[in-house]
């Protein structure tokens, strides 16, 4: 993936597909859910013409429950 595409990949309505072949919503929605709702992150590791890896990190909260007697 080129640096130009990497910079736009999470933009609303951005697609690399031809007209009528993609909505450009998938990664924008994924980012919204992971980052805004779960306070996580999505990182991109990519080498052009070799492959791309998306690393999704979602924090886990430790919750302590107490029994009320």
C-alpha cells in the first residue's frame, strides 16, 4: 500500500475500487467502532507490493466486583 493510500484508508467514502464497486465505508466504520467506541487503535504495517497488516488493539479493563451482604 502506498503512503498516499495509507493516509486516506480510513477516510469516509475512500475506496481504491472502480466506480460502483465499493462504498468506502468499511474501514471508516471499523475505525469508528475500534477507536471511538472502544478507545482502541488500528495501526497499519505495509510494504508496497508485498502486503499489508492491520493491527487492532482494544484495551481490556479490569473490573472488581464486590458482593454486598
